[in-house]
C-alpha cells in the first residue's frame, strides 16, 4: 500500500508553505513510484531471464578460464537472485490491499530469508563490480611484473569471489538478527568506482601507446584491450546506476523525520529501476565488446561459420591433366 502525504506528516516544519511543498513533492514521487514499481517488476523478470542465459554462456569451459569472466559470472548470479526476489516482493506489494489476509509464520520467515538473500546478492553485485575493476587495473598496471601474474589466473578470481561472498553474507546475517547496519557501506562503491574507471582509462591509453612504440599488433593484445574496454563500460554503467542509490541510502540514514525517510525510500524505488536496467545490459555489453563471448553464444546456439565448398570435379580434372610423374626423381 502506498502512502499519501498530508501536511501533518511534516509537523517538524513550522512554515505551512514548506509543509505544502513537501506534500506536493512527496505525492508526486509516490505517483511516479506506483508506475516505476510496475515497470521495474516486468524489467526484473526480463532481466532475470536474460541473466540466466548470461550465466550459461559464462559457465562454458572456454569462458570460465578468464578471471574477468569469473567475476562476471558472480555478478550475473547475484543479479538473478536480486532481480528474482525483487520481482516476488514487488508483485505482492503492488497487488495486496486491505482485504489481503495476514501472512502465516512460515511465510513471514520465508520472506525474511528471501530478504536476506536479496540484501546479500544486492551488495555482492556491487562489490564484484568494484573487484573486477580493481583486478583489471592491477593487471594492466603490473603487466610486466611477474609477481602479479597470479592475478590473471582463475584461482585468484575464485578466491576473491569466496572472500567477498563470506564477508557480505556475514553482514547480511545482521539483518536476520535485526542489527542495524549503517548505510555508509553503500556510498563506498559510488566513490571508488569513478576513481577506478579513471585509472583504467589511463592504463589503457598507456598500454596502447606502448604497443604502438613497440609496433606490436597481435590477437592477444586486441583481446586484452577488449577486456579492458568491457570492464570500463561496465564500471561506468555501474557508476550511473549505483551512485545515486548510494547517495540515497546515506540520506536515508541521516534523515531523522519518519515522513522524510519514507519520501527518500519511495525515491529509491524510482532509482532502482536504473539498477535493474544496468543488470540487464551486462549481457548486451559482453555481446558487443567481447569476441570470445560472441563466439561462445554462437556455439551455444549451434551457429557454425560457413566454409567455402570444395569442388571435387575441378580437383579431379586438375590432377588428370596436370599431374606429372616424379617417380624417377
């Protein structure tokens, strides 16, 4: 059920014009939220289905040997859980009314567990994005340093995913025990990601200049550039989606008045639409930038590159008229 704001909700303010302004702004946000929630519900279902296919591609043996693809796999799984639980919650929130029966104890516990999974996957998706950008920067920065070769191996990706999952799950367990977590944890990615994006772009330009000086042009260097471009694009889209959400979470933690906090929560629902869109675009970004990813998609769909047909008649004719006997040589 959506809340309609009235002047009494903002009694903390003495000025009546201020109250009326907040009522107008609040009800406008609620009105937009009603439609954005319905839009987000359908986008979440579509995004979850697209990410299921995305996981199938990234799980292929040819893809999972790359540390960047491993982290992309972790992001995709987190997005599936997050979007699925969000779609379930939004469905019941939109279509419940005053006649809806109270939830049973089992359903309440189940919903709490799903909220735990959503909180965990939501955080992990952002953390994995920061992790992917950080690893890619270190790999580019120390490309000639043998001490950092282990960062490009799949084992480093698995270890990084496991550590992030363990820490995030511990934090989400506080939700089950009703321990409040300060919302500042959400602003960290919003600050770190732009810095990492700038560093990645700088290192990519350095690598391009070095390759031109050395006159090196190989398939491996092109694939490396494509991987860096992929990480940069996903980092920028993550900034656009997660940055406003991180700021909104911090504002929610700083606001004392319940009505203002509720207004911020409604605004977060609108911003979350862009988070869903960001999660949905990962597949298309990989498809557009990564050559190995496109190849894996074609293989999964059974698409094979057409080969030039061989004319056996021409070969036989050629051998018949132009064959020379070399048995004496």
